[in-house]
C-alpha cells in the first residue's frame, strides 16, 4: 500500500451519494455499491491540472489492492474534482485522457505491469485500463454531459474493477443487469446510449467520456 487517505467524509462525496440515490438514476450497480458502503472517494482540485495526480494515483493503487483482498461485487473508486464546471464535452474528454495518461505513466514508473487479462491497446476490443495490476473500466461525469446519467455538478471519474464484470458473466447476471441499466437510462434520456459496446466486440475506450465520438475517433492514450 502507498500512503494516502480517502476523502469519504468530504461534502462533495456526500453530494455524489445524493446524486446516486435519486430514483431516476439508472445505474443499479452504482446504487448497490453505495448501499453496501463499497465506494471510496478522493476529492481533487482542478481536472485540467496534473496537480493532484500524485494524490490520485496512490489512492487508486490502494483501492486496487483492497479490491483484490476482498473481490466482492459492486465496488468503485470515485475521483471528484472541485472544478472547472465550464468544460464542454470535448474539453472534458481531453482532460479525462490527460488524467488517465498521467496516472498510467505513474503506474509504469512504479513498475506495475498491465493486467494480463486485458489489452493495453485502446484500439483492441479487449482493452481496459490497468492500475496496480488491476484492470479498470472508467465512467466520466461532468456538468455539461449530454447524457443525463453522466451529468453531475462537478467533473468526476469513476473507476470500476473490470473483474467485477467477468464475475457477473460467470454467474449469468451480467446480461440482465446491463439490460436493466440500459432500459432505465433510456427512460431517463429518451433514447439508448449509442456508445454502449460489449467487451470483446469493440474497444470500451470510446465509452469513458460519455461523449458520442465520431467513427474516425482515435484514443489519445498509450501504455509504454
């Protein structure tokens, strides 16, 4: 473990909990994580800056270790940024990949190998991020997101262990859970999310920011 403390008692973390418990919020997996007390928070300053990356990475590394020690379903690590609230979708997407690249570079520096269960190539259908040798799927949220489910008052990054999705598949629960979330999201937004893809069929990278990306979009990320 690296020396770091989570910010679970910060008022911004409480605001995010209130966001999740709204009846219309579609992700029942996030609701389950909240109900089980299995969300860890870190509150950072500015998403456009690398200032807090040296705090975020140790917390993410520790969360990966905690998950491996107790790999129960529905666990998440949430980074909440105090600002800025003015980013449009393209600007937010740029910041998201800048932060993820910076965290990946720190993971490399700490000698952590990419989780062998997933690909490090963002164009690969089996791509996932990896920190502390644990694969993660990331969900981005911010005030100006086009999808209501991604529209939180502050920029945020939600890191979900990829292993959870594999466990759900093994227990024949993934397909039903995914369909339930999709239906709830459609009821909230009025349409299905066109960016949704199934792991192993297309890369999950275009889904992270929440923006509807173009067919020619290329992920601005690499792992050494």
